[in-house]
C-alpha cells in the first residue's frame, strides 16, 4: 500500500535520464494502468453508447470494433517509432522528423489543446459523482458553485500528486483502474445474467451475431456517425508513450503497453455494449439505450434495474457511482501527464521557453510544465462554467476530436514515412518485404484518423452540432461552439507557431534530422531541416 503524503524515493543522479526525469521508474503493469486509465473507460462508454445506439440501433457492438481498427493501426505506428526513439516529446519529436518542425510543433500543440479542453469535463464529472456518492442533490447540477469549486480542487490536487513523482501517480492509477474495471465488468455480467435467467426487462433479448454485421445498418451515414462517435472514446492510451523515458526498457515496454491497453479497452467496450444492449434494448423510450434522457450516462440509468432494490443491489449501485468517480479521477490525473511531458520535451529541444523544460530536483518530474497544465485547465474550467451558458463544458469534450484525430493521424503517418523511402535507415529495413506493421497499417490508420478530425471539424460548423451556438456579427452567421473550440483552439496554435519559428532556437538550428536516429545515437546531431 502507499501513502498519498509521501513521494517517490529520492532519485540519485544515476536514476536521472538526459532530461532529468526518473528513468526506469515504471514497469509494464504501471504502464498499462496509465494507458487504460487515461481513457476513462467506464465514463467514456457510459456517456457515448446511448448516442451510438440512437444512430445505428442494434449494430452498436460492430461500431465499437470498427472504431477500434484505425486506433490499433495508429498504435502500431506509435510502437514502431518508440522502439527507434523513446522521447517524452512523442508526436512532437516524431512528426518533426517525418514532416518538419512546423508540423511537429502543431502536433504537440494538438496534444495540449485536446488535454486542456477535456480536463474541465473530467473534473466536473468527478466533482458531481462525489456529491452523488455523499447523497447530495448538488451532484445533479453540473453548474452548482460547489461542483465547480470541488472540480477545481480535484485538478489542483491531482496536479500536485503528479508533481510529487511518477511512481506515486502510477500506484494510484493501478488502484483506480482495478476498481473501475472490476465494477464495469461486474455490471456487464449481472446484466447478462438477468437476460439469460429471464429476469431482465420486457425488451431484453439474447445476444445475436447479427449485432456484429455492419451491413445491417441501412443508412451508411448513420454507420459513419456511429464510428465517429465511438472512435474518440479510445483516446488516451498514448499517455503511456509520454512517460517512455521514465519506463523500464523504454524502447519496448511503452509500445507494448499501449497495444495492450487498446486491446483491453476494446474487450471491455464490446462486453459492456453487448450486455447493456441485450438487457435494455435500443428503444428511444423507457430504459432503452437510445432514449435521449439516458444517453449521457446509461450506467446510471440502468444500474437500479440491473442490480435491483435489495441491500446488495443498493451496494452495487453505489459501486457504480464509485466506478464513474474513479474513472474520472484516474483520467484527470493521467491526462496531465502527456501535456506536461510534451511541453517539457518541446522546451528541452528548444521549441518552447526553457522554463518549461525544468525537472524537479527532488521528484524528477517536469514540475513547471505540470503546474502550468493544471492551472491552465482549472482556469479554463472556471471560465467555461461561468461564461459558457451551461453547455460549453460538453462542447469542449466534442471539440477534442479535432485535435485528437490531427495528432494521432500525423503520428501514424510519421511512422509510415520514417520507415519507408529515402528516410529509412538500413538498420530499420525489412529486407525487401512490405513493412505492414510499421508502414501499411499506420498509413491506413493515419488517413482514417485525420479523416475523423476533418469530419468533426466540418460537422461541428453546423450550429445544431453540440450544445452552444456562437453568432459572428460581421458575417451574420451562426457557428457551433464545438467548431469554435476545436478548430479555433487548433487555429490559435498558428500565431504561436509563427512566434516560435522566429524566437525559439529549435527552428533556427533545425534540431531534428529528417530520419529516425540510429540505435547508437538516440539524440540526432543538430542540422538544418
């Protein structure tokens, strides 16, 4: 067991990597826990399944699998890149090598945008479910001042824990992920037992193989909509790559842990989707998954019906509340990691001010970048809650898709480019064979994910997309708030990129060679791009 008031054991100079991080601190289990926790699987699937069911009805299980395909293909690319160059800068470094520093800088910016936007929602959910667990009606109002105050407290507390050391973060994640996964699987098993024991709902039905037939969806656009909704609930597994320099066997373990995380996620998502659908059906009335009144949290809607009113059932329902609380808490903390380490690495390589590249002398963590991420997230949460008219926090979550698809897609394509053609080092060649794992599959995944980013951007321009609408007076048009947050957030990176190109040494020195480093030279000589 561990104490929340202690820190990682003080690392000696021999424990520090080149950037000052605690090298070799994390094992495989720690890494997988971070990869799974960062997605917030319990809350992610609970808050998405209803909308998917409304789009594709009984074909939700196959949509879960279809959405997994580009994510898995991208994960192959991440694994390949990490084996050649385990750098905490991940997408920033690898995309810079493949396509040039400006593209790499924007990939790093996309990580920042996505993580900061989603933090408000995660903190809000954690705060709400804390009050629900305590039996307070405050939890039913996401905009109650107490919810805002506690949510900000969650962000600051978890930021403080992240600064205290990567080991403390990892140990906490293992505990939270175990709780979350056990309860989620328990819910799925209980629902299936109800179905097959004849004690389910009138609309309950046995599992059918037809649910895995994508051609049963009569409207192709509905299938695309379902996949687009589902693909982004896999987001987060790449957090394990961001702590690669702090992981044992840094070339091999992070990539394997990322792949393992994605497989765990798809397994949990499919089981939960099948169980919930078999138990509740896909009607838009009553407890049906497509009922808009249940869509934002199908677990909360179905919990009482699945577990019943007995004492044991009430305990199980309380466990569901704890599950969502731990899911949001775990995801809040692990979301801090990739942004902090991305800005830390960007500063180390000279693409951001040096201050962001400082490692804590005692805890061996990027404390300046971590606190910056935490404070920025807390400030944005307060601003969106106070001035966003109630729906901006939800719109911020949807807006993340623009940034996620952008940096996932670019990173996957970076693998394809760096492992093929003139940029391929002889030591990375495959003796004339087509490199399926490092080139072909990442190429497919990258194109699909970039397509998802573009689809989200275009669809969100519609004022009916999402909760909020912004009117642009001088143009006389209305635009969805999701578009403003997602595309606007990415667009904000362009003037910052211009500033960086004219002031930061990384652009003047062209830090990265346009190929992966050799196995004997992890840090490339600085040459002009």
